C-alpha cells in the first residue's frame, strides 16, 4: 500500500481528534 495514502489517513484522523478537543 502506498505510504502516502497512509500518511493522508493518519493526518485526517489527527485533525479530527484535534477538532474534537
């Protein structure tokens, strides 16, 4: 699997956690 895709998913999850507080 392309590591760039994994990085995108991890980045999205990180941002969502920040938005949740």
